[in-house]
């Protein structure tokens, strides 16, 4: 099975490449300049050339705060560009797996969000991802959208790498403690994507497999709780650590608002696709250990 994934250097792209042999799939990454979602008209030619069995759209504009100013670019990549990928998948008659986000919700619900809950993004990034979901559904019927949250890994830039870097120079770090969600390993997401793609390829007429699904790690925490777990793992591995000072969102200045509740109910994907990601704590130690060991070796 050949999975073609958009983007070259993102966390999920890197995770798919890292797990490809273990999962028994051929992963081909396609990105700039051949496929550039910021430029109209590159998707079909680039994707046709690599002859996919399934397409994974992991390329995205993810700079949440910068999107408040770079609105046009964020919409081009996350909405218009995503629609081009979906149109290409339809033309090529292959299924599409698209990654979306918890940020399509406003976080005001008291319990985890289900797929049928109305969306109401708080920031431009969430608006662009919500627009992308709609465009994809308009462009192809053979798609699965996977909303996930708080992605981390030993690849690229993410919360784990950021606070480990900060801990080298600070003894105390302020982290928000009133936003709740599920930190989700990119490696676990990669395994979930491959399982979903296999289902779509092997069962082309099963409508229940298509549509919108939530897919995050099991369990929940706050950003401050996530930070404490990262530092505990890093200390165990011989890496940097610091003291967490929990603060309120209002005391941490950011250009874009974040939802207080980012928890997603993942029962649907478990029941229909048989995909259940492990608890967030069980995958965290591996990523932290990989980052610390790379720092020590480097």
C-alpha cells in the first residue's frame, strides 16, 4: 500500500516515514516546490506523478498566533489548498485522510466534544481548518477527516521541545493551567492514519468509514500538567527540567485565543475504524527520551 502524504518536514510526515516499515506501508512525502498549497494549481500534477493508493493531507499552516495577521496565507493553505488536494484525490479515485484540529471548537462545552457538536472557532487558525473541512466534503465523498490535538514528537517544533529548551536557561517556567486536552504523539497518529487508510482502501463501499472522526490520545491534562510530565520524563532520562508555575490563560499574552476545553470524544473512531490511541503518558517518555538522547549525542 502506497500512502502519499503532503508536506516534507512536519511532525506527522516524519512520524509516518519513521513507522512506515513497521506498519508495512510505502510512504511517499510530496512537498514544495512540486506541491505547494500556498500556490494554486500544484496539487493534481504532483499527486498524480506518485501514483498513490491513498492520500494523507498533513501539510498545514500551523502558526496559530501568526495566523491572526497572515490570514490570507493561512486560508490558502488550510482551506483552498486542502480543497485542491481533495479534488485531486477525487480525480485519482483514491481515498483521502485529512488532519484537522480541536481548535474548530470554542472550548465552552463542559464535556469532551463529539463529531456532531457545532463548531465555533476562537481564532483564525481554527477558522481556516474548519473551512478546510467543509471544502474537502464538497470536493470528494471518499474522505476521512481526523481531528486531533496537542501534537508532539521528537520531530520538528512542538511544546515538548520548546519547554525542554527553556529549561536549559530557566529554573521556573509559567505554563497555562486552565486549558484541558489530550497531548497526542505524532507516532500514534501515524499508526491511526495507516489503520484508517487501510480500511478506506479495503472497504471502498462502506460509507460509515468516511466522514468526520476524532482521534486523540486517551486521557487528559492541562498544559501545566503536560509540562510537569515532560520534566519528570526528562529528569529520568538525564535531561533538563524546571519547576512549573501554573498560571491562567488571561495572564499569558497570546495573539490568538485558545479553547479552555480541547477534549475530544474518540468513541466513534474506536467503534467504526477500530482505532484506539494509547494514553498520552505512555507515549510521552519515548519522545522525551529521544530528544534528550539526541541533545546529549549532539
